C-alpha cells in the first residue's frame, strides 16, 4: 500500500502564463484534457500568486491533481493517489503516456516530460542516492531484515538485479553483486597478503574479512562497533561473508566488537605493528570545506593508523564517488597534512549497487 505520485512537465511560451486571457485559455485547455482521462474531475481551488498559476483538482479514487504554471513558461502537473495492494494503478503505463501527449498537443508545448510513478510510503526504501545525492530508484521487491541498533538503522532488502543489499541509515552499503568493491579496496592481485598481519577498521558486512582470509594472511583483527550489522549479514549476506562472522575468534582472525578508536589507542600504547590497516568506515564527507566532526574523525583514524603500521605498511581505504571530485581533493589535502609524510596511489571501479565509479586509496609512508 503506497502513495503514487506522477509528475508531468510542459514548456510553453511565458505569455501563456503572464497574459490573463491566455492564462484563462490555458487553464480551460488543461481541464478539458484531464476530463477526458479522469472521470469525476472536480475543481477545488485556483489562484494566481507571485506570477504563478495554481489550480487544484480532485479526481477518481480521491486523487489530487496539482497544476502549477510559472511565469518563465514551465507548467507542472502532479497527480497523487493512494494505491492498495489489490488495486490496479490509476492509469496504465500507456494511458499515462497518452495523457502526456494529449496535454502537450493541446498546449502546443515546446517540450514535455513524464516521470514514472514515484512510490511513497513503502516499508523499505526504493530510492537511494549517488554520492552527489542524485536520486536512484532500485528494483527492490521486499524487506529481508530491519532493526535499529544503538548506532544506526540497519536494513537488508532484496533487489531483483543485485540480490540482498545492506542499507545503513538509508545509504546503500554492500550488495551480493559487489565483489568488485572488495577486490578493488584490497587491490587483489597487486598486494601480497600471505603471512601478513592486518587490521580492518569497520567492515561489519564481513566481505573484506572473508576475501582477505582467502589470501592466507598470518592474522586479521577486525574492529567493528555494530554487532547487529554483523549478525544480520551473517544470516542474510552469506554469499559475501561466508561463515567468517559466525565466530568472533579463530586461529587466524579475531573480531573485536567496540569502538575502533579506543582499540587503536590500546594498540598504539602496546607498540603493536601491522602490515596493512584497512579503513572500511565512513565515506569521505561531501562538504564545502574539510572541517567538522566527520573530517576530524577521518584525521584521527589516519593519524592513529600510521602509528600502528610498519614502516613498509599500507593504509587501504575507500573514498567516495568519482562524481565528487571536490571532496576527493579535500581528502588528498588532508593526507598531505598528516603528522607523518605519506604518499598515495588511487584506483577506481564501477560498483553495481552504487551505480557509479568509486575511488579507492592506497596510502603509505614516504
């Protein structure tokens, strides 16, 4: 049971809105077309505010039809109605297309556009975003798991094309189709993990730990704060994490549940040294300047990580989408200002569940 919102846009001459006589004809023209498609159309109100036309109608199944005419010549028609699970859509796909064409022809519109119904009020999120906050609609068909941990909202949903998808606080995190994410993060085939000692900061989905264990490291320590994420992924994302989240400690790995900053601090005090540290935590923030709590956290993690890395060690992390070059540049500036001099390389890969290229960094001491 969801609310459907259908959006239609039309471009006309600005005079069609500004001129009172033409505006009256435009309202009548649109009303006549709508009456052909919607039985029982009734006018609720109309007004002319700050150069814009506003008309409201009700239609079949308690639908609300909003018409806005802007003085620049843009006309928008928004149609919203409630659809129960056992009901058909208000109009079929073809009927929506005919409505758009009929209005465009009647208005002699220079261009028109119709968006598919936006579905609102679902129990799972159909709409997630790219790194630069452009909207994506996913082919999600059901909710697999949902809980709120002390740290975040945790969902696993099923996508027809991606398989199960982990969503944390309304952000896509990892899907069963995203092996390329983990392989690019760890630079599989370029880095040798055999016999190495490794720390993973975060990584609650278990994908990185599972793939690293295949490389025969000496030992991996994973620091993850959210036990609910790990339990959910262990049950519903086994194609990416295998059985590595079933146990918290084995001969070749240990999962420590808690704040990674505190554990890193203990490691520094103990003088422990590692070959690799993986930062599989928060993405690089999207912001106008590299300041604020999120950036402070990133600096803290970077500086702490290099205190537990061997001189020949590497810090491996994900950045953000390639569509956010400003934030990536800020991160690189942060790298240049760490307490120790570092150098870095970077790589990118198209991540299926992100629907975009994602940038990864490999950082080492100069």
